[in-house]
C-alpha cells in the first residue's frame, strides 16, 4: 500500500521539522531556490508531486527585521511561487506558518478564528504567505506553530536546546512573562499526516497541548533531567542584548483539532529519545 507521502516534495527538508519527514523528494535551499519561480516550476513539473510540504522559510526573526527584503522574498514571494506550482499540478499544499501572526495582546490562547495582527517583518511575511495560499488554492493546509523544538543536539539551536546545554549549571535564568505553545517537530509531522489522511483542508493551529510560560518549560526540563539547577525568572532587559524584532508576550494557541499530546509528554519524549547520549 502506498504511503500518502510517497509522491510528495518537501521544501526546507534540512531544517528542524524536516528531521522527522521521510518523503520522496527532499529539497533544501541549495537544491531548490523558492524565490526563483522558473526553478520552482521546473522541479515540480519534473517530479509531478501530489503533495507539497512547504517548510522552507527564513525563521530568524531578528534577521528578518534587519533585512526586510529578504524576509518578504523568501517567506511571502517564495510561498506564492510554491502555491502557483501546486495550482499548476493540482497538488495539495501544506504551508507551515506561525503564531507570530498575532500581536500577543490577548490574555487567552489564540484560536483559528482570531484575527491576525502581525507586528514584525517575519510575522507579516509569513502572513502574506498564508494569504497567497488561500488566494490561489482550495486544497491546502495552513498549520500555525510556535516554540518549535526537535532535531536533537546536532540541529536544535532553539530555546529548549539552549536550556538543555545549561542543565549542569547551578542556576538557570529565564525571561519572565512569555507564554506559548511548544511544538515538537515529530508530533507536528504526525498531526500533519492525520490531517492529510482525513482529507482535511484549511487553517489549523498545531502546537502540543498546553500554554506554558518559558519558566514552566525550564522547570519541566529540570524535573525531567533530574537537574539540581535553580530556576530564576528575570526581565528581558537582564540579558542586555536588545532584539531587533519584538517578541509577543503571548504566543499560545489552541486547536480545533486537538491531535497533539500535552507539551510535557512531548518534551519528556524528546529529552529521553534524542538527548540521552548528551545528558547523563
């Protein structure tokens, strides 16, 4: 029996999420430049995929703020090109977006019905990508995620990995007041697969269940690893490195398809299966 991903192209396959994908055609920025429409059409017409998973993006939010042209070219124009190719081939498109499309002012987790209000070049460029997909296609999935983790010690350079690398310190400082939806790359791919198998289309939030603060996540890492580190919450100004892009206070989301397990279970799984050789 054929797997649903056997006739798929994935862009951005060498990123964190791509770690958990075993698709037929894997591309990265060296093998497919999404900002080049002719190249996108050539590759897609050559392979004739029935499914395109679009992971390729510029996700460095500070770099996006410093170089807005680059951000919009990759995240908005690049997504427009991929959507054009999907329309040309009649392929289903899965586009990974971000909780950053919201301004973070809401006190509760965001739902799919909340109106986007992006505040940064990164978030705005990703939202324009959403609009391109909706404007060109009827068979698509837009999956918004936040606080992504995965890839293990060799690939993960994000928040959870940074904390795991400090786990032997006597004290770990973490910024206070930030809330979000941790998203384990492995669980995201499993949730994506289920949505595709069920024939769903549209916009979905796809984080692991729960809306912890950064400090909650650090304390759970300490508990899971058996670390004796003390966790201290500090203001963002403590770290003394002003960011180019604003970080919303609330990046948490709830989903109308609660397929993904609680964030604590996902975090424990990640640490025990992908960091066991690094943390002893």
